C-alpha cells in the first residue's frame, strides 16, 4: 500500500516539474519561440525529448504487460525503427531545413498547394487526437490503481479530466522549450525508477527465475517467420519481416511526417544536430524497450505466472502499477508513479502544442483574410492549446472499455493514416510531374482503401482471405479469423498513394 511519504513525493515532484518547467521556458515573444524554441535547442535534449514523447506511459505500463503475457519479439521493431529514422535523417530532414519550415505540412504546401497542406494537417489532428487519447487513458491506469489502494472509488474519466486540465495549463504557460527540457527530467526519473524496480524484482524472485522464463518460452527475441506462409507473416505483428520492414516504414511516417516529432527536430540548431538527435533516439528506445520488457518477465516470475483474474486485475496493463503500489519501498513507489504521471503530462503537453501549431500555421493562417501580428498569433496559439486540450480529454474517454493492451491500440490507431501521409510526401519527392489534384485524389483513395483493409479484410486458415467482411465475435473465434498486422498498414497505405498518384499523373499529363 502507498504511504503518506509516497503521496508527498508525488505532490512535491509534480509541483517542482510545473514550477521549473515554467521558469526554464522564460517568456515567449513570438510563435517561433513558442512552437520551435527559436531553433536553439541542443541535439541531446531533443533526442531525449523524442524518446520521452514517443514512449511515455504506454511504454512504462504497456511493455511489461506484453512480455508478461507473451515473449520478447516486440524488440524486433527496434531494428525497423533504427532503419526508418536513418532514412528520415537522410531523405526528409534535409528538405525541411532547406525550406526553413515551421510545420511538416508546410512542405506539402510548397510542393502542391494550401489545400493539400490543410488536408494533411486535418488528418494529423484527427490521428493525434485518437492516438494520444489512448495515451491519456493509459496515464489514468496507474492513478486508478493508486486511488483503489487508498480506498477511493474514482473512474478513469475523472482521472483523465484532472490530468488533462493540469497538462493544458503547463503547456499554455511554458511552450515547447519548457516541454523539451522537462522531458529530459522525466526520462531520467522513469528510467531510474524502472532500473530500480528491475533490481528489486531480481532480489525478490527465485534464483532460477531466468530458467523459469526460458522453459516457458518467453525469451524468444527473433521470430524469423520461416514456418509461416505469406498470409501468416502478413497477419503476425512480431515476426522479423513484419517488424523490420513494417517497423521501418512506420518509423519513417511517425518521425518524418508527424508534426509531434518533427516539430522537435525543427527546433534543433542545425540539420546535423537534428539528424544526430533522431538516429540517437532509436538507440535509446532500444534500451528502454529491453528494460521494460525485462520487468514484465520478472513480474511473471514474481507473480507465479498467474492470470489477471487470479490477481484481481481487469487488464494486463495494470500488472506493473500493481507492483509499484504493493511491492516497492515507501517513497520509491511515489517517485516512480510521479515519473509516470509527469512523463504522461509532458507527452500530452507536446501533443496539444503540436496540434496548436499545425492548426494555426497550416489551416487558419492559410485561409484567414487578415494576417495576425506576432502578439495576436501568440495569443491565438495559447487559446488553441486550451481548445485542443479540452477536445483531447473527450477523445481519451472513448477508450475506457477497450480490452486491447493500450500500447498496441495506440500504435494501431496511428498506423491508420500514416501510410497516406507518408505516401503524399513520397509522391511529391519521387513523381515530379504530380500536382495537387493527383496528390489529393491519391490521398483520398488511400484513406478509403485503408478503412476497407483494416476493417474488412480477414484471413482464415480454413476459408482463406475474406474481403468486405464484417464478422461477429463468434465468427472470429469459430473460423480463427485474423486481420492484417498493424505494422503493414503504413507500407500498404504509402504504396497505394504513390501508385495511384503516379498513375493519375501519367494519365493527366501525357
């Protein structure tokens, strides 16, 4: 059970983060300062900020849940992540810096026009709201465990509202500089907490815990998929071909076309610093994934491999929060929980900051009849931050009844539109004759196609591929139906965009 010391640690830590976050940000005088930190952020700070932003609570509580119930094959994705970020640093970042961009989608505006730019921005806004709605919900999971341990009966929604309100205030005042520098603090805190939890677990489990997980087949890292057919590979997320190829394209899309990440890269002092920050972040992510997957294996041994129902839990994502509350010494539980909460707040503050930047720069200022001066633009930025924070709280409440592990749910949502976004960027780079009409048509076809592919394409070992099919839960179980694995979505979507855009361009301009 948590003690008064734990609650004191949480309260003091949150207050300190908010205070120093505002102090280190200083006073913003322009939107360039508010959104990009005047292009004066050190590369290593941006590197750690990228890692803290993309992992956050989903990594801390989601990865132990995955290895507790499965194996270590999730690690294969890091190879694809490293490959994808290297491609972004060599192909996309030089183009962004050449044009001195403020948002990612400004590139599409310069290449095609404002309509394509705004269409991509709107897609980004919706995707981020859904994906980070999952993140906000995930942040409420350990807090609910805390409340239950203290005898308080609170809902996920009530916790989401409180977290969201605190996050909006932090973002409105501090801007991107405060967010990025505080990310470094969050990273250090939750990595320290994770390492400490792993050391304590090793001391608590039996001496032969490694042999136990080995005998249970949980130490598998590489699944080459050699024993699977092509449909088997396409429907399994964590076999090597899917993880490396699909993970690479996913990383190119998420770190090359998503304003949430690219905004940080554009805040670096130079192109070289931006490239260094991006590639180094993949190395740090590998370490983080390995650490929290290891914690999941230790928890499996610690709890004797019991199921969630046997442990009195409703979902696997609650297994690590349960140990934090019940298994860590007084004070340390509070510190690790404070790190989880603060990391979530930092990630969410980045989200609303990027939503505000994209909606202001890519939509409002492109179509407004009267241009805003710097003072009014800064005020509008803060108001948009407030607006998007409120909307994000609403989106987060949509995921309370989901039975999926939250990390997989968040990644799946993001992959719905990443293919179309990446495809439009590639179309603009590879097909010189393509124009805005080609890009818009290809983008629309891709979004429609991905909806069909994600929701209407299933594979059964008995019946084969099923198209335009909406099965019931009973049919899924009866026929062993499985969908195409989420890492393939960006690759499929980008291929559709480039192919269709190239075809329409060739037909229209021959």
